[in-house]
C-alpha cells in the first residue's frame, strides 16, 4: 500500500472537496398549474408532462377529496 510523501495542507484538502458542496436544484414552472417542478419530470401537482396528462390517478384523488 502506498504512503503519501508529504502531508497535504488544509487548503489543498479543502480545494479538493470543493465539488462536494450541494448544488441548487434547477426548477422550472409547470405550464399547466404554475407550480415549481424539476425539468423533464411529471408535475406531482397536476400529473401532466409536456402538456399531456400522464398520471390520471392524481386528478381522481383530488376530486374525491374536494
């Protein structure tokens, strides 16, 4: 097993970890209901994707509760 020749400085270690920080999620607006939704995903609020109703179960559940 290899051993490092020199100790890595604190700043060098932290620079190496710079890409580990959490990134902000890219959110777009649903064209149907206007709620924020991640790109290329079905809207969990209205069940639509690209203008088509993909999850009809969501609308049935909303009608029963309303």
